[in-house]
């Protein structure tokens, strides 16, 4: 298989992966292209051309990717275009901490939902109980996991 076909397949594979995560396939395709391009940053126009997508689709998905902090817009002196790149100064620890905050908020909603249920023995209540147990466990375990990461990162430096 040619390198071109491998790259096209990678972009599509990344698109499907992101779609399975609940984002759009186009968001994944943008990420896939940004991961394999030899350029540090690419223009909006290049994304529409390479990915053969409408301006609105690229625009909406760049906005979503920017909000996840995976992609960062950038400009060049003397150039009016906006470029996009994988966020070079991504703070993965902070990113994960924000995701844990989201899990905590979701867990609070699960707990509130369970409290508001009249029947706490049926299938939906059992689903909530299992989700709460899992999220309680996960939230309790994360600090130790983060400490291990920090130690590994320090060793590598």
C-alpha cells in the first residue's frame, strides 16, 4: 500500500474513532490530518481542500476541537489567514483533571437521579448504582495514578 493510501486510511480511521467517542467523524478527520501532516500548522482552506469538506463543517469541527484543547488556532505575522495545529503546549495533567471534574459532576447527577427515584430496585436504579460505584472508585483512584504519572515524567526528564 502506498504511503498516500496509508495516510488517507489513517485520517478515516481517526475519524471513525472520534465518532465512536461521541464527536463527529469530521473532527476526527481533522485530527488525523493534523497528526500526519509534515507542516506544523495548516490553513483553514487547506483543511477544506484536503478533507474535501464544506467550510461550515470544517469551521464547526475546528471550534469543537479548539474547545477540547486538542487544536489551537495560530496566525503568522503579515498573513491574514488563521492556521490550526495540534496544541503544542498541551498540559495533559490539567486536561485530565478537567475530565475528572466532568466525571465528578456526572457522578453527582447519577446520585441525585437515584435519590429522586421512587423505585430503587428496578433496572434503571441498578444501572445508576453501578455507575455511581464505578465513578466513586475511579475518582478515588485518580490521584494515585496522577502521582505515578508525575514520577514517570520526572524520571524521563
